[in-house]
């Protein structure tokens, strides 16, 4: 039993540390906006640029479902393809973008508690180049994430 508790504590510590680095980080906001409104904005790919200040454009090449590909054009850096990796309708989705010898993952998820919606945007890099991309991109993405989430929240409030 003691070994299981120690392993769980270590896993929690590693997760907490990972989410405070430039290779794995997240940001959560709590709002009174309905989860359906957040979900609608999150899944409206062509309009991601309205709240994601790091994007020039985004396009989805089919319906919003697992396995569908899209194209991202960031403000800085080359155009890239992404694929919706997983989706739980009205709760969460993850998309990934291939990088040189690695992958960038973005997971967005919602929870509702006591009439409040909590929405989280999590980002992580994997592969041999995760530390390189964490330094090159992660630091800026991490710094930008709180304002991106605030923009999304404002947009959601104005659209209800």
C-alpha cells in the first residue's frame, strides 16, 4: 500500500512539475458562461484567430471529428498541418501537429461545477526535440496563454 501511495505521489509531483515547464503547461479559467458556448467557440476552427493572438488563420478540412486534418498559419513560423487526435463531444478534444522529431499536442477541456464552467487549455511537446521546441516556442505560448483564455472568455460572454 505504501508503495502505491508513493508512486501516486511521485506521479502527481511529476505532472505538476511538467505543467510548469515550457514543454508542458496549461491554463484554466472559471466563468459563468455556459459550457456549450465555450465548446461552440472552441470547435469553430476558422474563427480561432479571433481569440488566439498567435494565429493568422486556421482551417479544418472536414467536420470537427476525430482523424480530421486542418491547417494552422501562426503569426511566427511556418504553416503546419494538424489532426484532431481525440474528441469527447462537449467535453474535450486534443489535436496534434508534427514537428521535426517530435509532436506538439493541444488539449482543451471543460468541467462544470456549481453552475460555473472551468475551461482548460493544455499544451505539451513530445519527442527528441521537445526541449528545443519548448525553448523556441513553448516559452512564448506559455506567456501568451492567459491572455488568449481571457479573450476567449470575453468573446463567449459577448456571444451569449
